[in-house]
């Protein structure tokens, strides 16, 4: 699926530099200052990199999601707590059978209303419904499932949900690097963009030969250049 890259009007840096900084920040657990140090060949401040990530990160992630195939019909849902300004919040995440992140949502609670809100947001984001959902034994899922997805099969077993639990690991790495998130809105914005960008560069390496992995990464970087506009617009006005 083709889509127009975002507009870079008014930016004096080439598209390739902007896209590369956004890629570094969302692909690796780096701070804005660390990205600045890695770009020593370019005189750009960490504050400029921060603005680039805020402005372009979500649009890049959305473009990558639009190019994905339809999600598998088996979804894994899980929730973990995160600390934001010293307060406990809950990060809800859904992945399909391949481990592709379908959606995330940061909420204050993990009750029935929060679970139902996440399920409805998930169906709206994917514009589809699964054949079966797999969750842990949190009772909120069962209550919300009966109202939001009554026709969908529900498997409730902690041992079956490792795929969703493993998808939280990159978030924990970034949380440690950032020394926790500063606000709910900031966490939602970052995780929404990062969950679209970072997995694009994380194919299932353990299932590939070295040559297949290199070929796959070549394709994925070509897609990245297309969605960012780096392939067609090497420089900006």
C-alpha cells in the first residue's frame, strides 16, 4: 500500500538525517542526548531530535502499519504496570500470533471498564475481530469480553500468553533507559510510535538463515526509506 511521506517543509536538514535520528531513538534504548552524540558528523541538538521524534515518529509508525498484512486471527492480550511520576499505571498491549503489536493503551486502572475500553480501541484500530483471544487470568478480561466481543472465543491461561508478555520486554528496556516515563500522554505517544517502528526492524531472526535475514532487512530498510521519503527526497528546502 502506497502513502505519501510527511511534509518536511521548513526543515533545513536533509530527510535522511531526520529519519535516521528518529530511527535510532525508536529502534534502540537511547536518549535524545545519546542520539546527538551518535550523530557527531551533524551539528544537531538533542532538543531538535526530540521535536523530530514528536513530529514524525507517529506518522512513520502509521505508514508502516498500513503496509502490514492483516493480523492473524489469534490475539494475545496482556497488561503490565508502569511507573509514571511515581504513580502506578497500566500498559495494555495486544499482539497477534506472529508477535506483531496490534495496539497499546496506557490507563489508570485494570478493571472491567479499562479492559472494555482497550478491546474497543483494538477493534477500531485493526478494523477487524479475532477468532480467539488469549489472556491471563485477570477477571476484567472475561467481563469485558462478554460485552465487547461476545462471539469471540476466549482462552484464559497464563501459560498460553507468553507471546504478549515477551512483547513487553523492549518497553521495560526503554523504561530503564529513560528512568521511567514522565507523563501518561508522553508514555502513550512514545509507545504508540515505538511499537510501530521498532518491530519493523526486528524480524523473527531465529527462524531465518543469515542470507534470508540480510535480504529481509534490505527490504525493510527500503520500505523505511519509502515511508519517510528519504528515497525520493534526499534533500529538503
